[in-house]
């Protein structure tokens, strides 16, 4: 008989990632807070598609030169996008995407 791992919080929700980005959604530049903070549970590290969403957020931050905040309970850690990607094992992929997006 095999046992199934219990569901745990998705990484993008258990560690809320936030980026404050300067955007132009309606012709006026405004600051927008973009965050992961999902409530999904999963038997793996990420809920389906959530790793791609988090990578996209990190790349957007890197292209815009915005720091990424990671919030774990009452601790806030701010790093640049490539360092956050490195922590997640995505450094090369994110660095390349940032380079393509900023050229």
C-alpha cells in the first residue's frame, strides 16, 4: 500500500512574494503592488502553473529594476530579482529572461 504525501501550502503562498512596480495602466504612471500570496495547497512544491507565475513576477521585477520582497510570517526580506531566483534554483533562466526583456 502506498501512502500519499499530505497537501502543504504552495511556495508562492506560504512565502508571499511582492513587488511594487511603477506601471502605466491608463496613461498615468502609478505604483502597483503585485503579489503571489496564493492559498493553494499541493503535494509538490508549487500548485500547477504557480512556478511560472512566480517566475514571471520575478522577471518583471528584474526588467523594471524593482526589488522583490518575500514575507514569511512577520519577517520581510528584500532582494533583487536575480538573488530571489537563485534562492529558488532559477537564476540562469531568470537572468536570461531579464536580459531579453530589458533589451
